[in-house]
C-alpha cells in the first residue's frame, strides 16, 4: 500500500474512534496493525479530541506500546546468555513506559564503585557480605516491605531502587546486580516462598537473606527450619537458578497480584512475557 493509501486508512480509522463501543475493538486492532506510524495521529487525538475519542486513542496507544514491548521480550528471550539487568528493566517498562534505565544503571554503578573501595581491604567472604549488608541495609536502609508485601511496585526494579523497599526476589536482584559489577560469586537461590542469594565458591557456601537485612545462614541452619518433608527436597530448594528462572518468577508474582486485583489485561500481557522467558536453554 502506498504512503497516501496508508495515511488515508489511518485517517478513516481515527475518525471512527467515536463510533459505537461494539465497533471499537475492531478499530483498535486495525490501528495496532498499523503500529508506531499511527502514534502521532493518536497522540493528537488524546490532546485535542473530545473525551470519548481521547480516551479510546489513549487505549490504542497503550496497545501499540505493549505490542512493541512484547517484540522486545521476544528478542530478549532469543539471546544467550540473557542479561539479568536488561530483563528486570524490560519488566519495569511494562508499568513505567517512560522509564529511562540509564538513570538506574548509573545509580547501580555508583553504589558498586563505593562498595569496591570498601571491600578492597576485606579478605573473607563473610566480611565482604557484612560490608555489603551494612551499606545496603544499614546505610541506605533497604528493607523488606512487610506492610505492603503485595504491592506491584515491590517487583519493579526502578521502584525498589527508589523506595528502597521490596520483596525477597527484588531485593535479591539488587544484590545480584551489584555482585555482577564487583565480580562476586553471588547467585540466586529459588527457595519456595522466599528467594535467597548465595555466596558460592570453591571454599565457601553462604546463604544470604536480603529480605531480612542480609542475614547469613549455612545449609545446616536452613535445614533446621524445614519440615521433614521439606528436608528431603533441600538440595533442590538450594540450587542456583538462571536469569530466565529469576525473571519468570518475578513475572509470576505479578500475574498473581494482578489476578487478585482483577486486572485481567495486565495479567494477559504478563502471561505472554512469561511464555517468552520461561523455558531454560
């Protein structure tokens, strides 16, 4: 189709945005098919159109944005290895479309630079972890959001870095992203119901609980808190998890939250993103 033909089709669809509700879904689909080139006209409708047209144009813009985001998830899922940092900010853009990840990359860089100086003279793993804990949970006051555990914001890395509150897996991600910058042997541990971080090298295995101010535990100490049936699964519980598994778990948490809130459209999009990353390679 020529550019004039595409423009004519776009103008015709825009004019139909105020039609009967039963027609809107078809119009929305056609505008989504046109894609990003429809955005300027739709944005003008949002600014200048009557209330109903403005509202519907805004809905179409959101649909186009999410289709583009899904394409980014598809590209991301085809990469090997996947970057944890890229993945968690891709997830954050679902809720924060204007997000500039570079701001948070710089924040994490600054945090790591400060820590690098502090751990330079530290030798043992426990001392390194203690230094990390003192900075994150003592100086910066990162903490588990116990009062509002099921807020969606607890799962979006930008919000966690801003509010310094999160759930076990998102606080663990902050620690893992710093560990990557500092070349520390830190890994995600997918304990059911309570994500952990491990320090794991040839000589030491220490489990860290970022939700509880970085409390350190040994394998035996964790085992002592489990039921007899759970102890049989201890080795499975304490396995390192991949980037894909971390992201899939974060997405599942959000699916559960939005399901409970009755936000079916958000749930459906997250299920699409989950399908992209859930299979390990």
